[in-house]
C-alpha cells in the first residue's frame, strides 16, 4: 500500500520525480551504441513499469477506478464530439460559400435570360417592321412610284433600237429591289431564330441553376441539422464531463477518508508493536539467510518502493511486495510467531499482523493483506509454514494477490531483503 505525502516538500519531490521521468523518456531516443547497456536498462525499467501498471491500480478503490474510467470516457467522448462539431461547422461554412456562388450564378443566368427575352422581343418587333417594309417596297415597285422606275419607264416609251436593252435594265432594277427587300427580311428572320435559341439556352441554364440551388438547399438544411445535433451533443457531453468529474472527486475524497482511517488504525497497531518490542527480552541473533520462507509460491508482480501513483499521481511508497497468485491460495507463516492484530480495512481488506519477535535486536512483524479470510485470530501462536489464511481480492484490489509487508520496529521495509 502506498503512503500519501503529507507535506509540500513531498509534493515537490513528486513533481521533481515526474519531470525526471519525463526527461528520462525523452533521452531514450538519443542513446547511441556507446550506451547500449544503459538503453537496455531503461528498456527493462519501462517494461517493468508496464508489467506492473495493472497491479498499481490496486492503490485505489473500485469506486475511484469506476469514476475515473467514466471520467476518461466522458473526456474522450467530449473530444470526439468537439471534433465532429468542428467538421460539421467546416462543412456548413463551405456549403454556405458554395450557396453564395450558386446564388450568384443563378442571378447571372436570370439576367442573361431577361436580356435574351428582351432581345427576342426587340427582334420580333424588328421582323414585323421588316415585313411591313417589304410589303411597302413591293407595292411601290408595282405601283410605279419609284423615281428610278419612272425614269426607266419614260425611256422605254421612245421608239429606238435600244428599247429592248432598256427593258432588260428595267427588269433588273425591279428584281434587285425585290431581292434586297427579301434579303433584309431573311436576315431579320435568321436573327430572330438566333435570339429564340439564346432564350431557350438561357431558360435551360436558369432551370439547371435553380435545380442545383434547390438540391443544395436540401444539403444546407441537412448540414445545419447536423451542426445543431453536434452542438446539442457537445452540450450534453459537457454536462456528463462535469458530472463525471464531480463523481471522481467524491470518490477520491471517499478514498482519502478511508486511507486516513487505515493509517490511524496502522498507527495504533504500530504503537502496540513498539510497546511489545520494549517489553520483549532476548530473541534471535544470527544470520537471517534461510530464516524465513515465502508466504506464497507466486511470482512478484509489484515490488516494494517509491513510485508515481497511477491514479492520484503523487510520489509515494508501495509499502509491500505483491505476489500474483490465485484466489484461495493458502498463505503461510514465514516464521513462527504470534497474531497481534486482525481486522477489516476498506483499503487493505482483511489484514493480519503476525509478530515474529526480536531478530538481531529488531522487532519484526509480518502483515498479510487482501485475504478472503484467515484461519487464526489475535493471540494465536503459529508455526513456520502453517496456513494462516487464503489469498483474496478484498479492499482496494483489482484481482487476486497477496500484498505482503514486513515491519521492522513498526516501519515498512522491503520484504524481499528478508525472504529467500
């Protein structure tokens, strides 16, 4: 179990440790062939931290883990929703730009149609005038009011050998005037056909632009609805994020209260240990190699030592060694001793203290945590190898394991320096 820091100095140490870890992580890519051994050591340390990350989660209650998981999910969902909103806004902005362009093209097409329609109306009027002019021209020709024709007519009255030639010239003048009149009419008709074609093309263009504008309007409406939905989702997730944050904060406060209670109880047991140490006489003196046995056969999953807490992010002590074993695995007394305390803790679950007496002038106590239950009670004497209880996952635990602690004069030390 880790100890929470109690002073600003410890918080400063925590910050320093975090910075050191960060700088160390940044320094890894800079390693060269000359420091390959150091790189391997850092790689081993990193793998070691990853391996024990799950066990580190035991240092918080299930309520905190659940609350923090919900908080992380809320953050992730909120970030994703904000990303969706940014995309929706970008699409809507692009659609509005395109809408402005389409409206401009529609207005230009309508202007071209209006101009073409006006040109057609003017052409129809011009054609009608041309037809009237042709009628007047033909009428004038055959009524003989044209001065040129009258001149030719007078010449034709003379009785000369050139009458035939003059008659032919007269006919040519009449034909030329008729041809010019019909050419002008034909030109007006052709121009009118061109203008009718222009009107049809302009009208088709307007219809295309209107259809595209109508389709784009549907697209715009859909994008606006998507944006509104994204805004509403972000608002809802902001509320969820705030609620999840408050729940996590409440869970942390609950953990802190449970931890204070646990530490108060520990302090009381420590006083009992120190009092017993003062009263005790004699004890074992000699080598400690082979003096103890392991409490369980499992491998170490999380060692004793200081590290950054994965949940609370403080620099604290993991005050024991975690052994990864199955629930129900027998836990054995590492040496002969007396049970001095047994109780339930929200943090440690079922706890058991076994005093091993004085060893080389130091009082030694073995502590078993997170058990499903114990076979011995306060005052019972146990022999080395005797089953004192069974591995469990009570208290702050994410899975079955034994959190084993050695106290020397009431202070936690590395158990592996005493165990084989």
